[in-house]
């Protein structure tokens, strides 16, 4: 595990760097997802369950983005996968250059799937391309069914929606069908999973889909 | 209820405008809080409970800030209080000028307490003074006990912490004592309340404290 502490800065030409990241990922036949959500929606728990399910059968590496602390990298490092923690020191999103710098810590030839866990923020990371194949947005059932309509930018830019903490539905005023309908109103092309990291419901389906996406790309790897 | 749609812009001299807002609030003996949290922590539900409890005994006005939609203003308007919705159109926080423009919709002489509900974002609103007396940060027990340490800026700038959704503790991996300890490590001066908007636990205490803060200021009003 490495810890990089990088001052927040406005990154010029983020899209140019993202394009270079994307070329690098293609060159190494690497499938890359950018995991985004509000703070506390369960991105890191989902990542832990994903690593538990897929580790050994896929070679996974992780970039953790946080405003402060390396707690998430510590949690991920327990699964013996390569992980780099980016600390933004107050910055509200990851930028392509931060990810580019983090990549130097990996041997990309030996990675099939790279997961970038963004800063917990349902607004700002929507506009920053990191070079990923797709954004995966996580929403917890505890957050209220209206969130896709109130924060449409993220759902517009995402390719996958994960409705997480599905086990808490009996205890909160939430209807996952409404969350999904609201998300599809913003982006009808969204691929949707329902998961619980407590009961593991939906984790196998999510992981099998992830594996299928990787297989598409790793023919000759 | 009024709806203002204002393009996001970088606001120069935010602090100057905040100072002018603060002078205006002092002139009208108005107690003003800036309610901040992640999306889905329960800011609007807390506000609904607060209005239910205090409406009639305090004259309350509300400024709602959202990236998109006027859902929150609609919820608040049911309590027959003056409310202005600011739609930031993608902007990740409220700025002092947006609040200043919204104030023109109120008769400030007839208001004791102004609640500004910020955009759901635990990062960016921390750095924008709106002229409020204090920031009140809401954290839900479903978000994970580590959030104060991972997003310290907001807890550093806040005067009050509300640990919300306390009724969900039996169903999630959360210890409110740890949330509070972590928050106090960042800011030992935090005043703390525990609330549930489902059971109304803690709502009377929070409302009585709010009323006491208002009384301090309304001697001659």
C-alpha cells in the first residue's frame, strides 16, 4: 500500500490527461471503473465484497481517493491487492492527473480490473473524466428515493447504478423501484444492480457482470 | 414559495457578500443557521420536524439550495412558512450572493429564525460563508462512523453536529459514540444532538436549543 498526499489544484486539460490514461488502459487491456457516490453509500464495503468474491480469479488493483485519511486503502489492503491512496487534502473530486500519477505504482501488465474509488461526493466527480471505461454510481436505500432527480449530473454520466443497502428497506421510507425509475428518467441506458454488503444479496450478479466486462477485453492478455 | 434558477458561477469576494449578509441579519435580529450534510442524511426531514415543533411559536423562513428540482421547497411550503428555492444547476454549494438575492423575497422584520439548507455535499459548502451565525452539520448513522475524520473540513467549520437516523442503529454497523468522538477530535467545541425524524427522538431538545439561541437575539424585536 502506498500513500500519496497531493495538494488540491484546479487541473487544466483534465480531459487530455484522461484521454492519455484511457490509451494506457487500452494498451494494457485493462477494464477500469470509477466508483462514485455520496459519502457513506457503501462504496468501500461494495469494493470489499467485490474483492472477496473475485480475488484470485481476476487480478484487481485499486486507487482510493479521499479528502483525508488512508482508512479505505487500509481496508482494501487486507485483501492483498495493490492499492494506492490519493489524499486530496480538501479537494472534492479526483482528477485525471492524480490517477495518472498513481498508476506509476502498479505493474499494469499484471492487472485485469482497476477500480478507482472516488471522493464521496454526488456532485463534483460527475464532471471529471479519469480515463475510466465507465462510472458506476452507488446509491443507498437510506438516502431517499429522489436522489437521482436531485443530483442528475452523476446519473447522466454513469453507465451503471448500484442500489445498495437493500437489506435496510424494511426500516426506512424507501422503495427501490422508485429509485430505479427516477434514475432511468435521467439515463434510460443505465445497467442496474441491487446489492447488500451485509447479506451479500446481489454481489454475485454484480461480480459476474464485472468479470464478463473484463473477459470482453482480455482475449490475448 | 418562490423558485429562483441561478446559473452556477464562481463567486468572487464571497466573504465580502457574506459579511454584508451577516450585517443585515444582525440589523433584523435574525438567527441564521446553514444546514449542511451529505445527500440523504436527512436535512429536509430534520427541517420538517423542526417546523412541526416550532412553527407558531417562532417565525421561521427557509432558503432551500439544490442542484436540481424544487422538491425540498415543496416539502417545506406545506408548513406555511416563507421559502425560496435556489437551484444551482449543477453547482455543488451555495454562495453568499445566491443567499443575498434570495433574501429579497422575505420580510426580514417578520422572521426570527432563517434556516438555509445547503446542497447535499460534505466537502464544498464547508468553505463558503453565507453570513450565517453557525453551520449545523448533519450525519446519519447509516453513513459510517469514520465520516468526521474522512471529511474534516465540514466538522471543523461547524458549530453543531446532529447525529441523525439514530433509530437505525440496531440495523447498521454504527456506534454513535464513535461518530461523536471522531467529530470531537476534529472540533472539540461542537455542540451535539442525537435525533430520529422517524421516532422524533431528540427533536424537542434540538428545537428548544434553537429557540434559546433565538431568544438570546430577539430581546427587543
